[in-house]
C-alpha cells in the first residue's frame, strides 16, 4: 500500500496523542506483535551503544509483550515511577522518509517531550527511527529506535548520569533502573534490559527510571 507523507505525519501525531492521553490500548495497537523497541545508551566515550544484546541500553524490548507488561504495571499502580501520574506533552518535527517501497517505510523525526510530575517539568529531546509495515489498512510499527540527545540529564541536579558496561550484569542478565520492588521487576522479557550505573566518584543525581522513560519516546 502506498502511503502519503501527510498520512505518515498523521500516524506519528496520533501515536503522540495516545501517549499524552494515556490511551494505552490504542497505543499498543500501533505496534506489531514481534516489534522491537530500542533506546540505546551513551557510553563513557560519548558514543551510542550498538548491540542491545551485548551492551547497555536504556530500553530494549524484543517483542510487544514488553510494552504490554509496562502498561499493565502502570494501570495496576505497580510502577512507583508513575505514581502520581506523569503528564506528558509530545512535540514532533523534521519528519523525513528515508526509504519506501510497497511493503515498508523507513523514516526519522525529531521529538521534544515535556514531562510534568510533582509540579516539576523535565525536558527530553532526541531523534526516532521507525520501520513501518504499510501492507495493511493502517501502518504498523515493526522497529522503533529512539536516540535521546540529552543523556538523561536531570534538571533537578544539573548533572548527567554516568553509564558504563558492567560485566556482572552481562552474566546475570542485564538489569534495568527500575525501583518498583516487585519480584522479577529487574528482568525483561528479552533478558537484555538496561542498567544505569553511576561513577562512584561522581555525585549521584536523581535517575530517570525505565518506567519514566518508556513513554517519552
């Protein structure tokens, strides 16, 4: 199915609206069951990690089931990072089609998200890369990769969390930055979720947990 540039933009704006309105069912329906959802991390040298299976990622889901689990925990108030509710406002710009054929469309766009919690506004910005399946009546997201340009800077502290590779986390299954306290909360369905590590010599800023991050991108 051929899809116009205007309809691609409308699709992206619709996803942003679903996130802002916490319309989780319609948001999940935009993703294929076997989709990938990846937010790579910045390493110590200022380069993005390249392999979610062997390097640290801020988020890595190998299937939509990971997103469904996150939504379930938000809805059942089992995610402390989203209590009280976090309000978001997504802005999208610079939509560019990179490749297109009869079955798929690859595109990129810039985003700026404002997140309000405890009467404080955090700002996130970056670039997302999508691969869409356009063979059906509506596009479906097959691959999503989001690059956060601010390295999760915390406006409260003005400092940037320091990321490093942890060999122990690789052996045990990479852990994430959740603080939900649930049994198994530090394990992802793919076994390759993120762990955020602070340099012991640096002051410890407030970290944005995966629950806070996942609906920013």
